[in-house]
C-alpha cells in the first residue's frame, strides 16, 4: 500500500488546432491502442465536439474507432479510450442468439451508432443489475445497476441533434460509453463485492446474476 497521490486536476481545454493535431497523431496508427485505467484522459471530462475536425478527419476517426472496437472486441468505444479527449462514442452490438440471455438481459441487436456530445436521463424507475466489463479495465467484470430505460440526446455526424429512447442492453451500452465521456469508469458504479476476474467469471456466466449473488454474497 502506498501513500495517496494527488488527484489529477481538470485539464485545460485544448485549442482546435491542438485537438486536430492530436487526432492526426492517433490516426497515424492503423489500430490505435486502447488506454487503460490509470491514464488521466479516462478521468477527465471530455470536451464537447464543436467542429474541431473537418468532415474527412471526423469520418476517419469514426471509422478507426469502429475498427478498434471490433478488434478488441467490444460493443462500444469512447474517444478518450484511444486518448482523444472529445465527446464522441461509437456503439454496435450484434445481440445474442441465446434466447434465455436475450430475454433476461433485453439484448436485441444494436446497429452501428455514433454519439456526439451525448447526455442521458433515466426514463422510469426500473433498474437492471448485470455484469459489465470494460476495454480500459481488462481482466475483470463487476455488477452494475443501471436504469432499464433511458432517454438520450446526442448529435449525429451529419449535424442533426436527436433524442431517442434506449432500453435493456442497448441502454446499458449508451450509459457505459457516455460515462466514459464524463471521466467515469464502470467500476465507480459497480457493486465491488461482485468483482470477478475473467478467469473465474465462467462460474457466473448465467443469463442473470442470481448465482453470483449467492456465491459471492452481495
């Protein structure tokens, strides 16, 4: 155990020129690496996207984020996870072919979706509790309680701002990735007594968390 280190302070917003140059440096890699917990970019609120990138660069960034997400593999990726402090996230989930999992988790397919400057609020009082993992916290999963249904407002790459409802697993993905843009990791919201290393998680790989609750006592 070590002495507490000073907490990182909020970073000063980068200029448009600095953001554009930083994005180009990240895109120089065919598949940029995913930064892990402990990197300060994951703990600072990302800057609103307000046209810092030209249309071609934004399209290349979105395409790169999608490829990084698929290669990981994952179902969502926020720009800070590749070191870019902008409020941009991509989502895509093929869903599940297991009918028991689909029913328990409300997990339909989620088509490829790009969120610029997303915000969300709970819609209704229903809450779901399931295991989550994170590409920036490799090796572990933990249970997180989240609203079953949310209303999200975000801008699309074409500039249109939309408000849409999400429920079940797609709502969980939107919340997880939007949290990243606020400097929040899923472990901040997790029931830590449920924490499971990937090597042990096969014990709790049922459609619900009932067995994990009994086995781990949370």
